[in-house]
C-alpha cells in the first residue's frame, strides 16, 4: 500500500484551502487571496504530500496575519456539533470494544470542507468498514501494555472519550497525541486546555506543528513514545498521507476516505471508512 498525490485533485483542494485559511486569518481581500495563492505556487510540488504543503502554507499565513489560531471559529462549531450529537449517538455503540473503535472512527466524518448537514447525515448513517483490520488491532491490544493514539480534528475528542476510558479500565497506559500549537482544525494542546476536559489518558504533543506527521519533525520524546508503544493508531487522512509510505513500524490507520486520492490509494470509495494496518 502506498499513497501518491494526484495533482488534478490535490492542487485545486490546496488552492481552496489557501483561500479559506487567508480569509479566516486576515480578510478575503483580493490582495490577500493573491498572496496566499502565490505562496502556494512557491510551496507546491506534486511529489510532496498535501498535508505537508498545507502545513507550510498555514505557518506563513499565521505569521503574516498575526493570527495564531485562524480556524478557532470553525473548531468551535465542530466542537459544539460533537457535544450536541455524541450523547444521542453514544448508546448505539455500547458493548464490545470494537463498537468503541467504530464510535471513535465516526468522529472522523467531521471535516471543514464538508457541509454540516452532510456531516450530521454521516453521523446518522453510522460506520461500515470497507477495509477491516480491526480484529488484528483488537488482538494486538489484548497483549499490549501501552497504546498511542494520534488524533485528528478537534471535535473528535468527544468520540474518542469512551474508547480511552475503556482501554484505561482494561489496564492499558493510554497516550493521546495532539498538536503542540493550533494548525488547521486539528486538536491541539490549547484546544484541550480551553475545553477543560479531564481525559482518561496521558496527553502528549507530537512536537510537530503540522497536519499529519513527518517523523523527522516530531520531538525526540514523541519519537521515543511512537517507537516504544506496543500499539499505535493514527486517525485521519493527514496521518495516512504523511505516514503510510514509511511508517517505520506497525501502524493502524483509522479514517474516513473523504477525497479521491486517499480513496484510490486504499482501493475504496470516497467517504468509506477503514481500519487499515500498515
């Protein structure tokens, strides 16, 4: 299994992202939008995973606009939606641990390019796995002492909580990896502090201010945890795009394939869910 950027899909998506990020960080003036697209021209390469390009672009925009968290308003909406819907959906996923992974995975339907009615419809439809390596993951966890989960969107934390609680009750030491600083709508240390949640896990930072993860940009302490944990799982397309070609260990990807390039790499349909072992 390998992932490769498809420029005919990825470039327009990055252009849309550039406009969105600049609009949120500064203002949608023609000058600002043209500047964001010019920066994208500098950074773009068909050989580089889109999350890496997006992350570099975001850092420029944040610095230029003096806005450390441009996506804060969108994250607040996603968090509000998750808080509202999780209590209603949670009873459907009671029982065995597999259902808790399904519930965690359901949160990955959240996406800032997706209309909220579509997200709500996805929540109601539930999860069916197009690739199901969940039995392997559950088998690994039976013998594990430590579990590391790399997080994705901010609103997903409420979908992860039941799984984290269950694993800790089973005696596992659970680590919950978030971004060191705000980047796009990903869950960061600042988001957790603002939410004031008491998580049944040890919160750790990847040390990499980016969407997805390049291991060479992670902190030494995180890399030690990544390679030393018995089981590691990563949520979202960003982690898949940046890690699947060279995860350097067994890694489970939990995601909704929301775009054509990721869906094609996995051999599934757009918006299919997968639990995929590298």
